[in-house]
């Protein structure tokens, strides 16, 4: 559990950081954005917050919600990875492709390139 400032309400709240998810990051600005459930509430309420830091590993970058590679993968597996990629074979292929072609996806700071969303098709990664 950690105390954070909710980006929406600007109030300090306690969140369960063991369940946090990366929603975005900016290595250039040294910020990582997370969403995590507020602790000790009867109704699960997710809080968006930011911390200083960098995301350097490809897996971390691919885990962010707002990236085109993850969306392309989801489309390929028909938004049902557990059913259509149960062993993670397709996902692992995507990760390896991105690891070996980082210059296509990330700028000099390690942030997503602006044009990453253009023409991405996970099937191309698996050839």
C-alpha cells in the first residue's frame, strides 16, 4: 500500500500498489503513469497517479494500455488471448520482434514513436 495523489481529484489516497498497472510513460520527462485500486474501500475504485521513473524494458513498455502493438496483438487473437494464444506463443513472438527492432518503435528516449500506430499488423511480426 502506498499513498499517491489522484490525478483526477488531486487528493491523496492509499492504493494497493501490488495491483497497479502501467497506463503510460514518458522516459523523456521521467514519468510513469499507473492505475491501481484504492485500498480499504468496499467498491473497487481505480486511481490514476504518476511517479518519477523510466520504463526501460520492452516487456514493461508493451504492458502499457495505450500502445498500438498491444492493440494489434489483441485484434489478432480476437481480444481473447487466453483462448486463442493460451501458450503465449504469438505474444512471445511479438515481444521478440519488438526487442530486435526497437528503433522501429521507440525514439532516442525510449518512448513510443509518434508514428507507431500506422500500419501495425502483428501477423507481420510472426513471419
